[in-house]
């Protein structure tokens, strides 16, 4: 069965950016065949280390990046969302975060809010061979 390239959104709150970077680094061989987009600062953190990964840059989350991801979900242009959230810090754009989680739920998009869930998503056989 041929592997399918998925569209994956990458986002992390400030306190979780290092965790996302570590997760991407640890799983790069699994991830490298897929397409990515990331919100502003998350994009910078990832591309500073992984210059060879092609990651489309979206706006910063509070400046519209979360809405850009939500729009892609609505349009069927995002297959997986990896969004490492900081549960201990209030976010000034919490309404945007909630809307993005809501869209992921509404459109049945796999959503990982922590490394354990992200690991389960990418090690599931459906990740390598999604039904489209």
C-alpha cells in the first residue's frame, strides 16, 4: 500500500515550543514525508534547527494563525493538528485556541495536545496509510 502525504499543522504555546521541537526532532524520520504548516514563532523555532524541513509559515497564533489553521480544517486542507498547549498559563487569545480545538473536533481531525498523544497518532497504521 502506498504511503500518503498528510497535511500537518504544528503549533505550540511559548512554554511548549521546546517540547514540540524535541518531539519533531525525535520523530523526524516518520514526519519528513509529510507537508507542514506552523504558526509564526513555532515555525521559527522549528526551522532554525530543521532547515531542511519544508514548513509553510502562517501568522502568529494571536495574530490570526489559529484562524488560518481553522480555515484549513474547514476546507479539508489539514489532516492532523499537533498543538502542544500550556495548561498552566492563561493565554490572551484563549478564545482562538478554543475555536481551533472546536474545529478539530467538529471536522474529526486528529488533535494532539501533548507528546504522548502525538506519538499515538504517528505510530498508528492509519497515519502511514490514511483512508481518503
